[in-house]
């Protein structure tokens, strides 16, 4: 092999390596972006029903999007997800005060959003199913619902 051919092969290898490194760096940067993710009635894109969503869906986590509130709603026997309900956040207890946010529950019973949720000094949660609305008696200041519900407190459920 001639010297000029070796030089050309080395140069090509160098440029291929640089291109590959650029692609890898770009993909890593995208993994650490806050991709918009919002649950919706009928959607089946979610996964890991009952698990603390925000253990992965957080800045630096392996999940796509950084959730500000997320969890699972179960049907009354608490064995499977309750599809297409809604989670409402009010300024007052038992559905009083101002309705600040509504998050739709997907077809698997999961709800989540990367939209900003201003919990302020606390918001009151109401979970609305087809025939029953269940209210949380105390205000919440964070949205990691499955970090307590189904672990140290009862699962979130409705019917």
C-alpha cells in the first residue's frame, strides 16, 4: 500500500470517528432534555403501572420527560388500572376553591404531565371516575403520587 493511500484511509477513519462521536454526543444531550409528555384519555403509551414514575422521569433519569405529577388510578378492587378517569387539583378541600389543573388518566390507569404544576402551599386532589369522585383530605405539595400510594398508603382508586 502506498503512503498516500494509507494517509487517505487514516483521514477517512478520523472523520468517521469524529462523525460518530458527534452523533453520540447529540443523542446523549437529547436524553437529558425535558421532552413534553402528557397523559390523555384513551392513550396506551405509558408503562409500569403502580411504580413511582418520577424515579425515572426526572432530570438526569432514564425516562423521557421530567414529570411534575404522575401516578396510577386503580378500579375499586385495586387490582388493575382504571382507564380514562381524571385527576383534578383544587385550591380547597373536597373540590372547593379554584380548579387549577386537570390531568387525564390514560387507558392503563396512569396519569402524568411535564407541564409546570405550581403546588404553592398545597393543592387538594380529586380523582374522578364514571360514578365516583374521591377527594384526598390533605393538601399535597409534590406530585410523586406512587411514591406513597400503594407503598405506605392505600392505592388511588375510583369507579
